[in-house]
C-alpha cells in the first residue's frame, strides 16, 4: 500500500515549493535510497501539471565513490559542459538525497573533493540562481542510525517535519524577518563563543518550505569584513563525506584566521583553502522548525533545529548577498541552549528561546 504521507509531500514539492506549471522543464534527481514509488508520485504530478519535460537522474553513491577512487587527473578535471547546457534549460530542479551510507566518500582526500566541487561550481550556481529548486533527504536506515532512531521513528519524524502548512509558517516568520531587516549588529555569546558582526543593509529571507524540506529558518548575511571574535560550534557536521565536531574558528576582519576541531581537524584546511571565499562567511540564520529538536548528523535537518543558529563559511546567496563567492557553503550549527543573541545590543534570544514578546510564537 502506498504511504499517503508520500503523496502529501509530493504535492507540497510540486505545487507549493517548486510551483510546477505548464511548459516547465523539470529535472528530478534522486539518490539510491529513495523509493521508486515516491519518485513516481512526483513524476506523475509534474506531468499532470503539464510540465513539458521531466528528466529523471539517478545518483548511486557507490558509483560516485568508484569514480573518485579510480579517475585519473584528466578525468577528474573534465568539465561536463553538457550538464551546464541542460541546466540552462531547466525551470524546476527537484533534488532528493537519500544515501544508503552517509560516509561513502570519507576515504577520499578532501582536496580532491574540494577541487571537483570548485570545477562544478558553474552548474551549481546556475541551478541555485536560475531555477525554482527544492531539495530534501528521504529517510534511509543510514540516516536513522546517525540520528539514533529506528527507521520507523525516523520516517515518522521526517514526515512530521516536512508535511506542515508552510504558508502558515511563513506568516509566523515575518516578524523575525522584519526585525533582522532593520537591525544593524549581531552579537553571539556562549561558552567559548563571543562573536560580533554587522548585518546592516543585508536584508533577510524567510525559509518557508520553498527550497528545503524540511524547512524553517530566517537568514541574513554578515557584512563580509565585519565578523570578529571566536565561535565554537557544538553540533557535529557531515561535510564532503567526513565527520567534523567541536569546530572552532578565530575570526578577524571577517576572515577565519584560526581553525581547529575535536574531530576532523586534519581536513579543515582542505575545506577552508578551497578558494579565497571559503574563509569568509556567507550566511547567518536562526533555526525555527519546532519538529526538529536535536542534531542527527544531517545538515538539512540540523540547521532547522528550533533554538539553533548557523554561521556559514563560504558562498552567500544572491537573494541576501554580502558579495562573498566560493564553491564552499558549509552550514555549521550551534545550539544556543547555553547562550544569548543580541541585535543592536538588545537581548533577543536566551537559552534558545526568543524573549521579545512579538517573537515568542516562534519558540
């Protein structure tokens, strides 16, 4: 029997998030752990909405690993121009990541992955900047294990976090968005964390189920050269197939000048030296999804944890742009249950809870 929650989520993806319409060219990319019936449901809805073409691309993590393990330098440096040319035709991109093994690429040197990521940057930028895109990570046993849940528990959690009234969530986020838009400075205080920066003129963006599922955040960007101080992230991160924890940055004039980690420290330089922009920050965000309460080693979920923030080394999004350009966009998360956040010197959040009356509905 088909899971009715799949049908509901497929409808959110097609009709609300990406707004598939008559004549659209849709690219639907999915990974090895995604059930075919879910892909079929999305494909059926796209065709029912009169999409002109639905291209389905399958990504097998073992074959990706095999490529990095066996490809020679000439093959690694090949740029698939045909993929860029097709992406230029795409109106809607739907990406479903569901790896059977979250750490398939752990044995591949970080510099190899960073170099390839930099090479493919034009395709990624074309997708982010010129399509109506949405991504999700369908439950797999690997993700459930990382989250410390049974598969059934994780699946239930996933649908609770995704299948909600996103238009209503967007209305709830509006007051925080407006507060960030009129604020000039941010200060983050917590154990081993004292960081300040300007957000003046940067604006703010609501994340209301349009590009990520699950969603639930409001973000801005720090003025590029304004970040100063130090921060220690307290949430493990899986990036480029490697696990990092206890990441700590020293920052001067916007640039990360010192970096260490309790785990994964030997790979930090490989990420931060990808390009010039990787040592500057491109995003600052408040996590707001009340269905997500603890980390589970999946950035798409962890960055939405209610009471968290993420401050992101790398690329800024063009709809909230501080000018930083990079192949890196690494959402590192800090739970703020032991800290405080100030906007223009005024306490806004304490121990992960908003203290301003107009923001308390977000708690």
